[in-house]
C-alpha cells in the first residue's frame, strides 16, 4: 500500500512551530517531500539555525508521520534557512547580502551593551548562522579590544573594505582605522557620514545576521543608523535597578517612532556570582529588566550575570561565549540568541505572511 501525499501533509499540518504559531506546512517549512511506496523522505527547513525548538519540532513531526497509513520507513531531515527581513528583502538595500540587521541599543552607557552585542553575535554564529558585527559606537569603540583584533582592514578592489574576522564573526569598527589613543572630535554630520560608510562600503558578503552595536542613548548617531538601515528589530540592554527603567522607556520610544520592532530586553549584570562559593548576590537590585519588559509588553530575552569571566574575556579579546563554551554565562547568551532569532522569525513571517506551497 502506497503512502498518499495528502495524508503526509495532513499529518505535518498538526506539527506547530510554537514561536511562529503556525504549522510547518503553512509556514513553508516542508521541503523535498518524496514518496516511494511505503517510504517517505521529507525535510523540515527551520526559519533560523538558532531555532530554540528544533528538537521539539523534529520529535512532533516524527510522532505525527509515524501515524500515516501505510508508512513503513521514514527519512526525516532537519535543516535551516534564515528568512530575510526588511534589509534582505529590499532590492535597493545598503546591505544586499545581509538578511537581517539586529540593532543592540541602550538608553544610557555603562550597562554592558557592547558585551551583550558581541556575545550575542558569537552565540548566533555558534548556533550555525553566518554573522557580522559592526561597532557603531564611534565615541567609545570597544569591539577591537573585546575581539582581540589588532590588524587593520584592507581593500581588495580599492573601493570596499574587507571585514576582519574573529570568533566566527565578520567584524568592522572605526577603532580599526584610528590609533587606539586618538579621540574622535567630530560633529554629528561627520559621524553620520563615516558611520554610513562603514555600513555601505564594507564587503559583508552573505550574512544571516549583522549585529550593530549602537552608541548609547537616543542622539543623532543611533537615530541616523536606525533610520537609514532597514533593520529587523532592536534588542535593548538594561541593568536590574529600577533607575534604569526610564532610560529603557526612552530608547523604546525612539524605536517606536521609527517603526522598528523592539525584539525584547536583556538584563545585564543581573547578579554577582561568587567565584568561590557560587552564591549569587543582587548588587544592582533585582528584576528591573523583567519588570520593564512586562510594563512595556515586550519579550524578556533573558538575564546575564555579573561574572568575572565575562569581564576578563572582554579585556583579553576572548568573549566568554568563545572562551568558556560550557559555562553558565555562555548558556545564558546561547538562550538569548535563540530568543532573538525566534523573535526575528516571528517578525519576518508576520510581515511576509504564511507560505502554503510545499517544495518537492
């Protein structure tokens, strides 16, 4: 008895991607469906390599398909292809090979925004995505130190700079182009022009995600890049104390005015973990980031502890996600990266609408 394609698709239509709230058929995730008598071969293509629910979707699909009448042999493969956001979908994009731009911002300085941006980028790469990191904080470019890159970028064609590479990322920063002790005494228009050059005149190639480490606050530079680069969304970084709430509200208001979705909030320095006993102490109060997320109806992406390894890694050019892959801190960043990728997929699917065509 041969298996019927309609029965296979009916079974797969019961498998839901909880992040998208769509079944895998409507979401266009069913690929390469082949039926040979009682043997079914099918691929489920996730919307991002960083999908946090990969194993659940695979398990649900196996359970559903094994109930199909006449099926004796199942060959189920799981792959991923990142869906393109506004940047990747635009023909006149400044970044034609980049599928999604992720802005990482904060209402004020000193909250560890660059630390979160770098480790988020590394975590996305560890999930299997192609990732770039642009240090757009011209007044305090810290990414060169935090990545350990001491080289200068070169141009192969005399027009575009080649990004430098470290920890599985393509990286660019104004810090690579100036002396370490040189101060940038530039006014707004000069900064904005230089910043857009680093966006436009760098050979980023094909990327699933380009993470932009924005300057803190809501001034001219973050406004310019947010307006001119069509991003998939913004991640806001804060600290636990209630005092940080007003700054988060201002940052969200800026992105709201620019019609940029806020993907969620990361609470950095959530608690200090004693290196001797492992006990946690809430130095900067407790739960401010979660409270802010609830107040503004945003996704709480997760919390990162105030941990010695994170600080040491930043000073030595070895982000904790690369230097301590099994640590609790890395697990926190990996979970945050999965959440960010899921939120981007939600935004992209909502913008594009469901797909019903099945590739065979």
